């Protein structure tokens, strides 16, 4: 068997980066039977696929998000549907708009959750801080005001099971379907209210953007993209923040630099953290014809995943690519994708991570890992610390 045929889902979940490195070196475009997709792993090839909609379409129909969340959704729609779905979300997540509201939205939530841990002297930050802050900020931003953090985190983990189900695991399917039904039931009355009384929230805009006066889109049109947005908007900020903090805690000299100049260096740390371990690892495409790439021919209609996390470790673009280094020369990243399907929430996610880290590090400057054991990460499609146990000097201020 060739190397790609020996790759397992378990090995990818445990640590995909050695696998990606070997693929980039020996099999940059390769079919991986364990997940039934072609992997594209080099920076240049990832850009080619994502920036060539005439060669590679997102209208797959068979991607895990399509099967889990339904269609049309913003990840796989093209043409009119994609314009309508993106048009409803994009105005709220443009850089200048985000700058207007992000501090007032995120900082109070972050300070609330910080207040629950800072007197204890220790915490598991993924469940006690980063994930609650991320899920609540995203929900409030969308216009979902009455959902608690525990429910949102449960929704996230159920949706994540569906979105990563390349192997068609029935347990993952069941977890996704249960949560998806719960989301639909909860959101239906919200959409009904917004249909009659529109407001400025993204949920309302998704219903009404580009529609003739007095008309609106159906729940069935909006709900798949809402599920995608709930998943991605919770994943990137919360898990990206945890990963970035791990990078800083494992490199005390860089943490010292950040604490000395947080305004300048927290944004750089965030950019580096989500390059080092991309929270969302891939994007899905389908070739419209037999297409040669990386020395092989991908058949028409074959499922292709461009591995953003691998492109971010490409040695031809990033020196010492496996190292977390906030001082590396800026070179751009693949984290949020490329082309017309780049992540609509990229500025929201980055700003949210910056605020969550600033609030935390300002209050707990002596924060440190609670153990010398490696921080446990898992996942290849969605990768993050499973736990982030830290210690610090307790305080009540």
C-alpha cells in the first residue's frame, strides 16, 4: 500500500501534522481512503483549488456539512444562493462594523467568566472561559439573546460531529441530527418574529436581504447557513484563543514580550496561533472535469479537501513552520480560506480572540500551565486543546 492508503482517522485526530508534512513532501495531492477524499496539502495547490471556481466548485452535495446541515448553505452554495446567503451575513461582519461593536459585545462576557475563575487560582480554560465566551458572543451577535452557554456549547459539539463526519459514522450522524432538530425548534419562533418585525440582526438580514418589500426567505433556506455559522463562529474564536494561549505558555519569552506590549503583540500572537494550529482545517471542493494537480489527475466529481492547516505549515512559505513564533515575518495565512468563499467572520473571530486574551492576561499576568505534561490537542478538521488546565495567583479584582 502507498502511504496515503495507510492513513487512519485515529492518526489524523491524534496529530495530523506529521502526516501532512509527509504528504506535502511525497504525495501533495492524494486520495485518502479512510476519509474518502482527495487531500491537497501544499500552499500553492490549495490556492489554485480555492481560487479557481471554474475548475473546482463548492456545489458538492456530498460534503459532510451538506449532509449534516442541509442545502443551500453558505459553504457549498454558488451563484444567486451564495450571494443571498453571504449578503445577509456579510454587512454585520465587515471590519469597520465589527470594530464598532466588538468590544462592547465581548469584553463584558469575558469579564463575567473571568470573575468566576480568578479567585480560584486554577481553571480549565476551554470549558470555563474560552468556549463560553465564544459561544455567547456569537449567539448574541446573530440575534439569539436567550440561550445559555451550556446549551450553545452542546450545540457546537453536536454540529461539529456532523461537520467532521467524513467516515459516515452513525454515532456522529445521530449527535448532529439531535442538535440540529433542537436548533430548528428553538429558532423557528425567532424567525417568525423577525419575518413580521425585521431588525438589524444578521438573522433578520438573512431573511430579508435583497427581497422585495413585504417578502422574506423561508426557514428552510436560512437554517442550513445558520447551523454553519453557529459552528464556525463558535469554533474559530474559542478554540483559536485556546491554541494561541498554549503557544504563548509554551514559549515564556514570547509571553513576556506580549505582556510588555499587549496592544501591539496580542494581534500578532493571534495571527500566529491560528496559523500554527488552524481551528478549521479544511475546505471542500469538487472538480468539474478531470483535473491535473500536483502531478496527478483528480477525477471529475471526486471529493477534494484543501487542507488549510497543512498549507499553514508549508515549509516553502514559512520558515520553521512547526514552531509557534509571534515574531515571524508576516506572510499571510490560509486559516480563513481564499477566494469568494473565504470566511465571512474572519474579522469578528480575530477581534474576539484578541479581546478574550487581553482580558485574561491583564487580570492574570502570571498564568501558567498547571502541568508539565503536553497540552492534549485532538482533531484534524477541527483541532483545539481538549483541556487547558492553568494555574495563577488568585485575586478578586
